[in-house]
C-alpha cells in the first residue's frame, strides 16, 4: 500500500484532470506513479515535461534506452519500474534472451559493444555517485556523440530518481490491490 493515498483517476483539480487526460491521450493507462506525484500538481507538470521528451524526443534508439532503464531498475531492485519497462523494451526490440541475461551482461555474448557501454553507464549511475570518466570515454569509443551521451546519462539519472521516488512512496503496481 502506498505511503500516500492515490489521487482519484478523475480528480476535482482541473489542472490535474488535464494532465491525466494528456497522459491518456498518449495511449497510456494512467500510472499509479502519476496518481501519487499528483499530490503536487506543479511537480507532476515538471515530471511530465521532463519524462516524455526523454521517452519520445531523444535521438538515441528507444531500444538502447530501454535496455539502460531495465538495467537501472534491476540494479535498484525496483519492481514497478521493471514491470513497466520490460514490456516497453520488448516492444522496442530488446529480446527476451537479453532481458534474461541482464544480470550477467559483462560476460554475455548477447550484447554488443554499444549495449555493454550503455549497460555500464546504467550500473555506474544507478549505483552512484556518478558515471566514471572511463565510462564516458567508453561511450565515445563505441560511436556515441556528445548529444547521445547527454541523453543516455540524463535517462539513467532520471530513472534513478524514478526508482527512489517509487520506493520512498511504496507505489503499488497497477491492479495490485
């Protein structure tokens, strides 16, 4: 059970109702995460304005970003984030075999050099305090440019925030009672 009550799916606050409608208009079921962040409507607005461009406006491949997010969820042991992004990763072209091999990615032949560089980034950013200089150099060596590195590092960092918030609030998975 969440540490804060869930905001109703059809709240009285018109600004919140509009944000919830915006999420639904993207073809997404309203996440419980948003129903908790909604206690602070300006924070939900900021969250949406940051999260959705990370998902939809990045130039790095969605597939590689979903690998990064899944690895961060695995490292942080965040079930809610894992469940949401496992389906997204599969839809983006990550294979079931790769998902099953994430825990042992350094030794797995299922990941290429770019994927391993991104998975290292996920590990270092999630474990903290930051990605090492060597990690950033490895990303450059496998063909990521400065813009790519910013996107990937922001994505990894944002999902650390997501994990910490989910765990702090004990946000339940949708349909989990």
